[in-house]
């Protein structure tokens, strides 16, 4: 029984974390591109992370010997963390919108 962990690809979740960081930390590139572009990039990165996790999960279910269960579980957790971060950003944006709409003029 082989218990060694195989190297994990961190390219997609790293892109998702970088895109989410760009939402909170303005950079010259992000500020010139606009908030909507940064948000769209973050959502695309989270979506790519979820797609990668789903593909790895499918390969494990098909018993592909080149895909490890550990790698798949890490990818699923990273996709879940990215989704939760995106959900929190959305909730804060909705709360800010509601606060602005309830202001008296």
C-alpha cells in the first residue's frame, strides 16, 4: 500500500486567491481595469477551480491510477474555500447595497 502524497497542482487555486486579493488590495493594474473586471476575473478563477476539482473527482470515480485521492480532496477543499470567499464578498456587497438604499436623503 503506497501512502506517499503526490505533488498537488496549485495553479488554479492560486489564481483564485490572487484574484480575490485584488478585490481588497487595489493595485495600479486592478484600479485601471475597474471593479467589475476584477470581480469577473475572481469569479472565473473560482469557477475554474471548481471545474478542476470536479474533473479530478470524476477521474477518481473512474479509478484512474494517475490521480490520487489526496490530490482530489485538496482540490475540492480549495474550491470550497474559494466559493465560500466569493459568497462572503457577495453577501457584503448586498449588505452595502441595502445600507445605501436605506439611507435618508
